[in-house]
């Protein structure tokens, strides 16, 4: 999957002051390790009918592995080093597990992943094998609760850090709140119009929640539409709003400042693209992926991005400014053996 970054590569990363720290200087006490290169670019793609779909290229957030998880891991992996162990959980082809293992090992730590089964597609099979190469240790179990319990028990050992599924914690969501503020700076600089809707895959909910919180902090009236890639019990609007509140509370406790919450109308969720199972490819997603590859030379995966892209294309066709947040780095597919 390419060359694994080293600690020297990370330390030499491009300096960048997160906009969240400019808004809340008291958050400077929160430890953070630079893993990515920000801001990530925004690109327009013409869609059928003459409209434009804007794409936030978070797939280019880091090398050799980008994607949205890098933003959370900058906070969640801070302080990790040699002789430490990082434990996390996810489905068999979890991109969160892949990113966590990749960067934990780059920081010198052992990476232990507990996984549960999922329905596979061609891309997810490659991701699963990339996880197996990146992790120091893999444990496959039959149920998510079994994986979570085992990982929690393992985290009780000395010098062991537990990273929650998807990196979805208040601390991790700071990375995605910062991402929304990053986008508002790009809007202010004239890189793109203020989108009426930002479309993002909806799994554990941390990315959607952090983005919604960041837009609320910026005072931008942008709706975050989460396109479900996981069951409704996990991927739903109410959970996203609760997660955003938890992250806002963390900022308030850390800074003493009042933090606005996203309104209920600022978040929406759709299950139209879900397909019935996590990892199950859909024909609409496949068609959207083929279109983007032919139009812009950008690859997306069937589990996450293709489903969100299919929804974004429908919305963009209505004429309102729409942005598709590309959270998946296809290099984990293209550079991995089948």
C-alpha cells in the first residue's frame, strides 16, 4: 500500500494552524500530532444538466493514506510513541482501522485491531488485506460487542490506548469541526460558493457531527446530509446531533466559552443509498463511481463514497450549491494487492 510514513515524515509535515484554534485559542492545550497536510483542496465537477458539484478532496489529506480519519487521529494519537500499543475496533474492512494502524505504527506503536464480519465487495476485500498488513496484530470475532469488550479489556494494560470505533469521540470530532471551519475559510477566499448542502457518508457519525458543529460555530447555514452506510440504529440524525452536542460540551469545558449547537434542521440523514447491509455495493453507487472516474479521474469506493456521491449528484442536479465530501482515499484500493 505504498511506503509507511515514519515519525520523521510526520514531524516534517507542513505547518498549519487549525482554524478551530484561531476561534478558541484556549484549545491550544489539547495535544495534537500533525499527520495530514491541510487545507485539502476543493474542486468543481460539471454534472449533467449544466450544474456543478463541488468536491472536498479529503482523500488527499495525507500520504500514503489520506481520508477523513486522519483529522480525528491527529488528536486521538497525540502522545503515542515507541513501546505503546494502540487498540481499535471496526468491521473487517474498516478504513478507520486501516488509518489507525497505519499511523500508530508510523509513530512507533504496536497496532492491535479487533474486527467483526461484514458483507464484502471488491474494494473492501483489498482494504481488509491492507488492514492485515498495517496492523501488528489482528483478532477476528463474530460480533461488534465482542470486539468492543475485548478491546476495552486490552486497553487496561499499561501503555495502551483505546481508539473508539470510527474515532468517534468528542476529542476526535474536533478534527471534523475544524474541517468545517477550514471549508468556510475557502468559501471566504472565493474558492467556492457557500454550499446549501454538504453530503458525507454516515457510519459512526463523527464526521457528520463534527462538520455540523463547525458550521454552527462559523454561523454558516449549510445543511449536512449524512448518507447512511451502516444500519439505522447507528447511522441516524438524532445520534449525529447528540454527538455534536458532546463535542461542543468538550470545547465549552476546555475554553469557558459558549459554543453554538447545530439546529435540528442543519442535519439530515438518508437511507435511500444504504443497500441493506454495510459493505453492500449498490447499482446507483456503481453508476456514480463510473461517472466520476470518467469525468474527473477520481476513484471512489463502493462501501462509503459511491453511495454518498450518488445522493450528491441528485441534489446537485436541483441547482443549489452542493458539496460532496470525499472521505475515502482510493490509494488503499489501487495500491493494494487483490
